[in-house]
């Protein structure tokens, strides 16, 4: 086994506010001169084996490189295997065409620019939209299957048998006025899935892992990257730990960091994205941000470290049919938009203090759609009585409901522009769901700044030689706003590009 002679760091952690002062950064890179021996050598070392890592490994191996992946957990998976398997693709994919959906890369770009911004990486977004249809074919070529059937109801995940759905609020205000709406959430097929328990992300990764292994990539599980190794400013490998035993892996052409985000690291959250603290982790313990700190230690820049996906803690089928109210009894967003956009608005602008007000018909229709039964916190015929329970000033709730009902009766929502399909005056008895203490599901969107080829960039946009990254270790397509499917989408798409670039040693 290789031995480290000294435990000195070669660089201080840069930016991100992620490391408390006065402490040695354990993720800081080590100089190659400190490495006594390399335990193994490869061309491309992939760190983390979720969607981004597997896609990287496939393309690096197909480019002729020897590829070794290391995965901290005892098997492949990460957040990817827990996910719903929705992949945001469009611009006229084969699946969209089979479903009779018209779409163009231009419409997709206009939508994503508005929905995932502000501060989008324009080059990444343009490339992603332009090559999205090809990326769909690539996934199919890896054995991933999709059903040619559109799910036209609001939901976090569509049931088995449906392959396409709206996952970003494309058909709702304000985006329906910005770009031609099209469903772009491509849902990986998986038999007998149980949303929230056993979902299609597993089927996606099962196919990607098999493809990577068939292409020649080798994977070591229970092996965690600890630090990068640098030689004259170039990343040449990593120190890894297997059951506590440390060793060094040399990477001749590139190290690719695909180790997830930092939603499981409370210190990094409090320094970068404090609103996400105390919420429900949508991910795994592997989302400890170590790979981001490893990158920062060799001069990498980070982007949008305060951004996060926020899954609003309720069922979209019910939200669409309800009035979403803040703690003062006012509506603050159109309820028919993507529930992740609602989650961001609720957490970031209302401190997560929200109520859903609905009637019996709304509850029954929502249950009929997705099969969930939601028990209201309070039920009453009397809005004034409900307002007292909710702690809302007298008269406000009645005024909010009256204003909504008047517009809804005419099929209009002048205040928040909910589309006519979801507009109907509410009728007593009313139910209220108190969500003021319900945590939202969150994961981080910020991460290492990368080029369209996955090169990790310094603040002046110079690539760190030998270092690449993809997936939630990076800031990818979702800059601030989020649409379901953009995480698996950018992780697989830019993972492929990072794999090819790392194989070339670009
Ligand atoms: C319930 C749920 C539903 C979701 N649904 C969707 C969806 O439908 N569509 C969508 O786009 N997104 C969805 N997401 C989010 C999405 O799954 C993740 O953002 C995405 O899978 C991240 O991919 P990744 O490859 O970057 O990370 P991961 O899949 O998490 O893979 C990273 C891997 O790196 C490993 N690792 C970490 N640190 C190290 C280290 N130091 N050394 C070695 N290995 C390390 C981890 O163990 C992990 O296996 C969902 C997430 C959850 C939890």
C-alpha cells in the first residue's frame, strides 16, 4: 500500500464558505511528490457511480481509454437509483414524435432559459437543447426504455406505463406565454414501480452500469476518493480509502468528479444555502460535498452554491385544485405550475409557511388521479373560523377566496394567471392543510464551474488540467430554477462529454 510521508496540504480551500476557518481542509489536494507509490494506474478515474459517473465511464471507455470508477457505497446507485427516472429532454425526440408532440430546440431553449435561470450557463443550455434528441437516442442505445404514452395530469411521477409528462410548468404561467409548451419529462420505463418507494431511476442506472461494464469500465465499490493528487498544477490522480485503508490511484488523462452534491453536509449548507438547512434530504449521505471541496482545493470556481431544488411537501394533483396561501392568507404563485417552482417560492420567499385551502370536490378529484388521500388539518363551512385556526387577520381569508371565486366563475385568474382547466369557485365545506411545519425535499444545484466538456474551471475560466466533473458535483443546467428531469438530464449529457474529454486528456 502507498504511504503518505507528510499530511501537508498544497492549496487552501477556495471560496464557497464551505470550510470553517482555522481547520485543516481534509479534502485539500496532495502533491505528487508526497506519494511514495501508486497502488494502481488508469487513464480515466471516475469518482462516484450514479447517473453522471456511469455516463462518463461509458463514453470514456468507448473512446478507448482504460476507465476505473470508484464508488463510496457498497454498490452502484446514489441518488440516481432512488429517483423517479424523469429525464428532461426535447426539441423533437423520437418519443415526443411517437406521442404526436411537436417540439423544437428553440422552444426548449426559450423555456429552460426562463425556467432554470436567472444566471444560466448559456453555452451549456444551448448545447443541451440542440443535442437533446440525440441524447434520447443515446439513452435508448444503452438499453433504457420509454413508453410512448403521455401522462396529462399533475404529479411528481407518472404511473408505470407512461413515458412523457410536463415536469417544469411549461403549460402554465408565465412560461406558456414565453415558449410553445411541450411535455419534456421523459420517464424511464419500469414495471410495477411504486412512486416514492421503487422508481424508475433504478432502471435507468441498471442499464447505464451494464453498458459501462460492457464497454470495459471497471468499478471498485466501498472505495471513496479522499483527496486529489497534483503535479505541477495538473491533477494526476487521487488518494482513495477502502474500509479505512488509504492508497493512491494514478490517472494518466483525467479524474472526473461525479460524486453528487452537498445537501447532506450541514456545514456547507449553513455557509452556502442556509434556507435548505433542516429540510428533508433528497439524496444520499454521499452528498457530503467532498468532491466540490476537493475541486476547490485545486483552484476550481463554484457557481450558484445557494441554489436548491425544493420539492413542495404536497401532491401536485391537489395543489393544482387548491388555493396556496402564505401565513397572511394571500396567494403568492399560480398553483398550476411545477411543484418544485412552488417549493422554491414557498421556502425562499415565504419561509416555508404555507397552507392549502381546498374543497371536497378538489380532494376527491386529486385522490382519484393519484390515489393519495390527504387528511386536512381543519375542516369548516366557515372561512372566518378557519382563519382563526390559521392565525390569519380577520377578513383576509374571506377576501382572498372571494376574489379567487369571482375570477374562477369567469374562467379567469387576473392575480396569478392559473389556466382555465384548474379554475372553479370553491364550495363549502372547506379543508385546510397546514404545511407550516412540513419540511420540503431538497437537494443542491450549485457546484463546480465546468465547461461544456466537463473541464473544471478556475474563476478566470481556465481549465484545471486533468480535472473534470459532472452531475450534482457541478452547477449544470439548473442554475437557480429547476425542472424535474434536468438533474438526470445534465448529469448524463455532460457526463458523456466529460468522459470523452477526460479520455482525450483535453
Ligand atoms: C426520491 C428522488 C427522486 C428524484 N427524481 C428525479 C427525477 O425524476 N429526475 C431527475 O432529474 N432527478 C431526480 N432526482 C434527483 C437526482 O436523482 C439526482 O440529482 C441525480 O441522480 C444526481 O446524479 P449524480 O450522478 O450527480 O449523483 P448520484 O446519483 O448521487 O451519484 C453520486 C455517487 O457518488 C458517490 N460518492 C460520493 N462521494 C464519493 C467519494 N468521495 N468517492 C467515491 N464515491 C463517492 C455516492 O455514493 C453516489 O453513489 C431525484 C432524487 C431523489 C432522491
